[in-house]
């Protein structure tokens, strides 16, 4: 950016109408190319001394100092005045001395070349500042399908089934490379006539699904799981997503070409197959039509896709009475009616505006089945006090050395193992990262992380499991709240993270504006945390240190703090949904976990739970309260490998072997 452009930007920013010195707005550099051009990613701070502004999407930034700006403008005016005097003098010399004309032309040419050099250098500098686009690549360990052409069946019963029973025209089947072949299915234990759906990317087969008339199916073992027909939506502004290949073929037959199908139906809301394609195939979409089934699992899949891809650009198809998916609608009506129904997909209700009818399904579920129980941890004494829901904030405090981070890890790993809630960490104090991962691995496996204590296959299995489920946020540019939440939002979108741990609050690089007190600033930042949890449907766990406390008279112990003792603001108690205090008593050998707040009574209430901490594997074991007058028996320590029960039999061999 030249000085003139810089000055123009500053004058423009200062001229904008504003009620305070800090505000956010769409970025002037990247908003035109964003899927949501109104996203206020450009943060502007203006004071009497100067100001700065930065986009937390494209990293465009500008800063200025009023004194330097005034001096620069004065120097610029002086240079322009001197240049005018010099030009007038040169013009006079040219008239009187004709032989200097050649020299004058050389000077002008030299100035022009110098200006071009500066422009080229500036352009090179701007280009160097741009981050290169590096698309995500498929992992190298996936196998490529090998298809036996001798097994193909020409004009078989399954192709007749697709045309006669499913209403898919033969020309569509041929164009989409759908064929019939004999394939061994483990469900029946023999070869069956199967309809085959090739999964192609850039024209190369990455997988294939085989399905028989009884709806048994399988895919190629070891091949990558990708969306079906993914090439059809690349570079397009709009796309359609269905729950199965036959539904996708129904839309294609109706003339809607930009259609993909999820690879495994509504088999859970784990969209790991989506991670690699978010940036390359979905970020450029202005409209995404979700044509899911209307059963419970289809609704769960729809909701997770909306969460991952963004509410602002998703629409939902309603199939009406008597139809649960696109193919049933085609069979009941016809292709033109199907296309019309899909094109009438409804927008997600206006964000921020609701009425009871918007919550009809949830209200009826509560009416008939009661309030949801929330997610448990498997720690019986804690589960009696508190259950967790996503969309809320849990604030954890305790004096230094009380084990706050350890117990937060215990909660996070148990929610992951029991409910598949992937975890994102912003925990600068848990570095080096390998040290933190070591603690998580031993907590999952139940053994000390060392060669003598944990077999290598178990260690490798845990590493690979956590590599797909636990992600650490360590921004390169700064530790500001904005940058951390921006990366966390990407983890929600690309990795499906459902728990965000911020440990601790004081490790952010806080930039408190002059017009805010510390209390006002913390209250505003806590609102950002709460809004993030609601918007992205995550459980946000915030660790915050208390202010300095006074020791109990005649005791070496610190008093047990309350949430009101957290340094900086009462907002940590007033605005949090859950509140928890951790206190370790080394004399008694126990840990107190005090549930201080649960906003909704159906999820629990205040109370104390006591634990013993294992230095062997880092796990917490429930125990009775231990006092000087009451010495309960030693707890039964748990050393089982949680992954043994968690993973399916075919996943048990994912560890490393000796020598690898």
C-alpha cells in the first residue's frame, strides 16, 4: 500500500459515522468475495492519538499515529511546493537553453523508470504478504478400489429395479456410470446382484458402494469416504445435498445437476468425510439446498450440516404428507413436481427472531418425553449434580495448583469417549503440546505413558484416535480473543468440534479500549463466549483464576474460592451457565469438585463431589468425603483401556507395532 492509499484509508475510516471509538464492520478488502459479505470481520479502533484496524478473515491491517500523520502531510505539502518550484525553474532553463532538452528527457525517463520500479516492488510486497492457498489433500494411506470387470451384469434385475421400482431413467443411470455386478456381501455371506455407485473425484474412482435389493450395502475396505458425485458441485455457486445416492439420482433426473449425496446416509452426525471438502467445494457456495429424509436421523444430519456449512446460506426441502425423501416424492408425483418442490426449499428461520411454532418439535418432545437429561461423564457422584448440554458455558476456577486443568481434561475426555464430542483446546499453559497429549493418552488408556507401562500398539491406537478428535489452537499472529474464536469456528466447521476449552482466561492478549473499564470489558468478552457457544452449538469450558486470597488463620491452606472471587468481574458468576470450583487437599489426599451453579434445574444443581486423583494414569476416582474424623476405605482405582470398549472390532488394530 502506498502512502497516498494509506492516507486515503485513514481519512475514510475517520469519516465513518460512529457512536464509540471501537466498532466492527465488513472488510473493505475481502467482503465482496465472502459468502457472507455482511460479516463484520474488520475491527476498527480510533482514539485521539491514532488508531488501528484489522480484518480477522483476510488479515488486512492498517495503523496510524495522528502526530506522524500530521508531520507526513506537512512533508508531503513541502515536497509538492518544492516540486512546483523546481518544475517552473526547469521550464525556464529549457526555454533559454535548448541543448539541455536531451538531459531533461533523460531525467523524466529516469523518474518514470524509478516510479515503475517502486510500483513493481510494491506489487511484489503485496503478493508476498498474501498467504498461498494450499488445498487439503487426501491422506496417502487410503487404498484405491480395484473392480473386477468380469463381475459386471448387463441388463440385470437391479438395473430394472432402479428404472421400474425407483423411477430413475436409464439414460441417467448410464450417464452417472451406475452399473450392476456380483459382489460378496458380509450381511448375507455370499455374492449378490448389487447396484454399484462409483465415488469419483476429479474423474478418479476413490470408492464404490454396493447395494442389493434387500438394502444391504458395503463400501470398499480401506478406501476414502467422500461425498458421492462431488465433481458436480466444484466451482458452482449452488448445490444440493441428499441423504442417499438414489435420492441424488432422483434430483438429477429432475434436471438438477449440482447434487451430492452423503456417503453413509444419516449414520450419525459425524461428518469427518466433509472435512477435506469444506474449503475446496463448499466455501464458495452462496446457496446450499438440504434435501434430507424427514425421520429423526435425517433431521439430526440436516441440523449438523446447517451447523457446519452455515445457517445463512442453507435451505431445507419439506416433502409434505406421506413422503420422507426425494425418491418417494418422485414415485408419488412426477419429475416436474419433484423439481418444483426442491426449488421451493425454505430458508432457515430468520436468525435472532423466534416464536413458539419454531420450537414445535422440541416442545412436543419435551411434552411427551420430558426435559433432556444432558450428557453424563460416567463419574456417578458428579453426574448426580450436573449434566452437560452444548450451547452453554462452563466456568471453572480454583486456587493455583488445585488441578483445574486436570479435571477439565477429565471432563473433556469423558464427553469425547461417551458422546463423541470432539474437543478443541486453547491452552497456552499446556505446552509443549506433546506433554499435554501425553496426559490425555494415559487418561484414555489407563496406564502410564512409557515404554514399560503401556504397550506400543495401545499407545499408537490412542494417538490415532485422539488425532481425529482433539485439536489444539495456537495462533501464530496473536492470542487475541478474536483470533482464537475465529480458528475455533473453523474447527467446528471442518472438524466437527463440540467442546471448546479455554485454559486459562488470563492468557489472552487482552486489549482493553480506553473507553471501557476492566469490568465492562470482561462482561463484553463473556458475552462473546456465550454467543459463540450458542451459535456453534458447543460446550465452552472457561478456566479462570481467582484473585489473590488470604490464607485461613492458623492454616497453610487457601480458602475454597467462589465464582465471585474470580479476578476482574462478577460476570464470571452472573453470566455463566455452569460454575465449578476445584480444590485439592493434599493433607487428606482428596479433591473437592464443587458445583456452584447450574442455570437449568433439569441439568442439576449445586453440591459437592469428592475424588481421589491417580498419579499413575491421571484419572479421577469417586470417593467418600475424607475428614480428620472419617477415613473411608481406599477407592477402587480404574485402569481399563477406554478405547477397548469404545472402538469397533475392526478398529482395534489401528495402533503401531514394534519397529514401526
